[in-house]
C-alpha cells in the first residue's frame, strides 16, 4: 500500500535506506533519508511462514529499490535476538525460530542488513531525531499492548550479556498479582499497558456508575475518560500510578537523566503523565533530595521503529 511519495534523494542513494517495522499483523517497509524523513512506504500482511515472510520483505525492497538507490535494509522485530543481532531466537507473533535472518536476507538482497529489537529501533529513532536527542543516559518505555524498553548510555544500546535487556515490563510489582503471558504474575505491564486497562476497568466497575460498555477496549476507556466518565478517569489514574511506580524502580536502579514514553498508549499521555511523574517523585529513594529524571513523550509516533532501524542500517552501528 503506497502511503506517500516524494522524489528520490541523492544521485548515489548513499543517504537512503529501508526500514521495516514487522508486526504480527502487518509488515511495513519505508525508504528513510538521513534526516529521518520517510519518503515512501509499502504495507503487506505478515505471513506466518518463514520463507513467505522473507519473500515479502525481498519483494518490498525490490519494489522500492526500483525507484530509490538503497544502501542498507533494517528490520525492527518484536523478538529475542542474539547479542550480535544476527539471529532471531524467538518471536511470539512471527514464524522465525533460531533463524539466521540477517544472513539469509543479506544473501538474497545483496545489501547490508541490520536486525534490531523493535523497542530498541524506536529508541534509536527518538535519540537521533525525536525526544531523546542530546541525552546520554536515558530510558525508552514503549507502552502499548505490553511494555518494551531500551536503555541507552552515551550512544550505545545496552543489551546485557545475552541480548535480552532490559525487560522492565516484567518487573513484578504485585507479588501473586495478575497472570502475565510471560509465565509470572504481577508484572508491571499487567497494570500499566494497553491490555491492562480493560482488566482494571473490570475490577473498578462495581464502584462506579459509567456509560462505558461491558467490555471496552483500552482506546474506548481513554476516550471516555477524556469525555469526563468517572470510571474511565479512575482507570487512567490507576494506570498512571502503576506506571509511576515502575518508573521509580527504573530511576532507583539506573538513575537516568531522561525517560521517554512511546508506544500506542503514549498518545493519551495527557490523561496520566502528571500522575506518573508525581508517583515517581514520591516513590524513588531519597525523594525530595535528589534530581528527578525528566519524563517526556515520544515525538516520532508509529514510524519511530522504521526510522530508527533504517538509520542503524545506514550507519552500520
């Protein structure tokens, strides 16, 4: 699906790369220039067959490459990668399992290919072109269906010894609490994510009169909160308190200068961000006697992962 078109930039195309945001439903690939501008995109359904998925990626690159001269290709993937970002170990909504995806696609495309976790890709985009510009030690929180996170120090993404850091969404904040898809109970993302909102709604509903339907989505809850519905507002307040609790833990452990909130839920940050900031300021160690991390909202929206991984592919970092 063609979304928007601009003339190709650069005679040799050295400043152009293609970034893919590969989700469980759709994969979207876009040509991105060195200023972080998305020039043109294609979107196709995500296949659940590994070979077919790779074929689709190749077709999108060939389609866009017929119009633009491309120097590299990056893939932002919600997956566990090895520390060198060569192999997809496991992706819950994609067909790759212990697969050398970078080498497979590099051989087929004949250009440099970069794999990166989707949250890391979005964080890199925000660091280069958005809310993270100029930060040295900072954290990115991608708050959507769950919570993805990235830690950057200086100009490096911190991965941990085995490539899976940091899983802030699976910090246990309520021992024995809500069951999480990771196998634990009481994880932060079960109280402060898009999928947590309906659960909180169900728990609080007996105490409020509301015009909300019996099983609303997170988006419906946020919209009704914006319109003044008391239960909707209570749910968003609860969300903000839990998120602030999580941010206070991150601040205690890492002491970042900046925390950027991205992901789908961040578009409604005006409903909870002040509550989260206040909760973080109360809960951190040494409250009132230490500097607080600045908490900001991401600027690049849903294109952050595509922009970030395209830049990583171009820079070969």
